[in-house]
C-alpha cells in the first residue's frame, strides 16, 4: 500500500517538474516558486528526495533563463 502512494506522488512531482520547466521558459518566477512550495508540501517523500527534485527544477529554470538572456543579447546585437 505504501509503495502505491509513493508512485502516485512521483507522478504528481513529474507533472510539477514539467510545469516548472515550461514556466521557466516563460520566465515566470512567482509561479515557479509556488511549484517549489508544492514540492516541499508533499510529506510522503523523504527530505533528500525533495531536495533532489528542488535542485532539478532550479537547474531547469536556470538553463532556460540563460537561454533567454542569450537570445535577448543576440536580438539586441541584431538591432544595433
């Protein structure tokens, strides 16, 4: 019974991470922070697993932020 609940929570976290990755592309920090809060609100997972998911979400957001900065720089150079 316990393992079924863990699986359900992993599915939910996968959805949250995909949602966070999309929001990272949209540069929506407020909603991404709300998703992180939801990840930490899940009590069935151990602290270590929560930290791993938090870190992976932060990495996704950081990568997307760097891409948007590079894109903006190239657009600025093209306009000059």
